């Protein structure tokens, strides 16, 4: 008779492995099915290696462009990108090995192979059936490809690449076209530009990071253009054809005139977002419902329409961010374990962009509040008036807070500048505690820190800024 599990998790990304560990902590007999290395895209090909490369790129950018500001001089400075990539892979190996250690520590069984759902209580892995009371689908998402570019425009391992190829390439091209101006696109633009590449970002929608606050987009575009990064917003890539050692990219304006131009480049990075990995995992065998894009439909407690089958993370399309997946995983297995869990508020989860300068956001944008007719007050504080930011030679950026006009509840926080990805958690906690700007500026922020700007922006909501 097949071994009986309480929970089988399919996928070991930041949603899957966290769900498996938490289930085991609750005393549930747990297995995690993974065909690739533990840690999923985030640890192996996404969040972790990219942030390691971005750390390298920030250092290189400071040396090349700001060393003299600090009284530093370098003769024949060289930045070896191959070393940066190899360092990123060492970091990846350490963290993925850590997941394996945690599985052993908590008694999670790793079933190696590709898993599919046979029926509501059976997962098949490489021809072997495993019996379980509950199934948690955590299969994540995969990168979109360039549409309508022809056979020669297919993604390869050299000239036309997706994120997974780009993250391990050990050379920096002289010229690169990045297709897509959201999180992947703007982060890689920072890396490539820091190492001296001529960078062009092509974004179909009218602006970079198009789903964030329009002021954030405008500020990032201004900073990038100042650094020599070419931004073509409101443009579509029609063709990307390899021609000898180059790639010829045909770009067309989205507006009615449809004006075209051909950009010759050495590499094309396709950064068009992701699509859910919901095909070929057996959903049809049990009748799990998906939406038109293939996202698995879930309720507030991660339950699908099929009893005892749950889904978390990118495969649901709720919030394609690792920390969202982790919290969804905990919510699902705690429900299985008999614990109460409040519904997650995806809108109020932090949305970090680790480009240089950092961007971090949470909640609603001004445009969204206006569309909904919600009355709000705005507080702003520029980092150019913050002593720590000036001392660190990082004066670019600002913090903006949106608060409800009647009750003062935090409706949104939008920040651009050095280290703001570390500071957005203050707003996440403020939302959980139902804090207002008054409570934000009443809380003592240490001096001198960049986080003081949060208190100043909170004061500005109520018209009482001190240092600006």
C-alpha cells in the first residue's frame, strides 16, 4: 500500500518550500515534489542571483561615477562581470543547500521528479503514485516569449535571451535591448548600464513600471535617461532577427502613426512578465478551475474549487512576488492544520524593485484613488533634504504617503531612493496595525537615517513637515 501523506506540495519555490516546512512544523506528514533544484525560480534563477548581481552593479556604478566624490582615484579600473556571475551562483548554491537542510531538520520528504495530479488524493511522480489527504499546488510561473518575431527571433542561449539565460551569462554586451520595462527590465538595465553597456528599454505601455505610481515612473525614467539609458515607452517590438553577430530589432510606436525604427544590438533580453505553470500538471483530471490566462482560481484561504486541493504563489496570479507566495503557503497549510488565518490583502503587500535607485511601493496609486473617487491627502519628502542620504551621496528620490482624508488610514506608500526596499516594511506593519500618519511621525526614527524621511513625509500629510 502506498505511503499516506497529510500534505504533498508540488513545487519547491518560496511558496512551496515554505508551505512544506510549515506543514511539517504543524505535525503533518509532508512531502515536496520538485523536478529541478530546491528553491524554485526565486532562489535559483530569479530573486537571489539577480540581487547579488545588482549589489555588484551598485558598487561598480559608485566607483565609476562617484569615486571622486569620495576622494577615491583608480588607475585602469576593471569590473569583471564573470566574477560577479560566479559569486551569484555561489550564493544560490548556499541558499538552495539551506532549503535541503531545513527539509531534513523538519522531516519534509523531497520527492525528486515531475509531479502531476492523478486524482484528488494521488500525485504521480515519474510513474510512481503517492497518496495524500491534501495537495498544495505551488508550480509558479514561467517567462513569456516575444510574440510574432518569427523563427529567427526565438529565445536562445546567446543573443535573444530570457531571464533564465541572462542570469548566468558571464559577459556584458556592448549594446542591449531590453523588451519590457517592469521589474525584470529595470533591474537588468541597472546591471548592464553599470558595467558599461549601451542600454535601450522598450516598453509597450506608456511608461516604465507601468503598474506603479506615475510619479515613480517619471522619476526613474529621468534618472535612467541621465545615466544614458534609452527609454522607448509606448513602443512595441515587431521583429528581432539575428543578423551575423548582431540582432536587428524592429520597434514600432503604439500610437496610430505606427512609426518604425530598427535598432541594431548585440543582445536582446525578453522581460515581458510571466505566465502560470498550470498546464500539464493534471488539473483536468480533478476539475480544478482556471481563469482565461491559466491562473488557478482560489478563495481567500488558498482553496481551489476542488476539496483538499490548494494553490499558492505565481500559479494563481494573485501577486507574482516571492514573499506573497510564502505567506500564501503558510496560510494554506495552517488552514489544513486546523488554525485560523485571516485573508491576505495582496494590494497592501510590499512591491520592491531592486534597480538603482531602489523603488518600493505598497497599496493604491494616486491614479487608482482618483478613478475610485476616494478622497486622500498626500505627504512627500525628498531625500535631497535628508542628512544621511546626502552623506551617503544618494540624494536622488523621495517618499510619498497617501492617506485617507476622513480617517487617515494608509492607502499607499511610494518610494524611490537608496535603500527604500528595506524601509517599505514599516508601511506594511503600519497597515497591519491600522496606523495613521500621526502614529508614523510620533514613532521615533533614529537620526541620522534615511528612514527619518518616512516620519517627515507623514508629517507632510498633515501639513507639518519640519525639515522641508
